[in-house]
C-alpha cells in the first residue's frame, strides 16, 4: 500500500496545505492550488496521466497519514474538515466509475 504523510502541525492555512500536498503527492507544476484541483489530481491515481507521482494498481489504496491531526484541528478546523470531506468525495468518484475507493486516512 502506498503511503503519503502530511504534517498537520505545518498546515497554517490553505497556502501551506496546498504546498505540502503538491510535494507529498507529487502534483504537476500546473497544479491550481485549489480544492477542485486537489480532488482532480487524486481522482486519477489509477490512470497514467501524470496528475500525481503516485500510481496505484487496480483496487490498491493510498494511505494518507496525517500527523499531528489534533494540532491541525485546533489551528485550522475548517481546513481539516474540508480535506476529510473531499477525501470522501474522491472515494465516491472512484465508486461512481465502478472502482473501489482509493484513499484511506489515518489521523495521528
């Protein structure tokens, strides 16, 4: 199982979240730094289209470990809630295409 780690203590706002996400997931240079772009990039992890450095096999999960989730929730609760909501949305998108969910989150 592929794993990506995000440090919740380092997420001080949307700019930091998108910068950390771009580095962690290997998003392309043209990544738009919006949640729509984030969702789009994570919706093609099983395709060979260069939207992320990670390429999942059919039915493989990407585990997203969020370290210091409590610190992130205390400092930026709206951002963490939105990210978790969008992860669920990405998984729904995979299911809509007849695939198994691709993302699993661990709050640590």
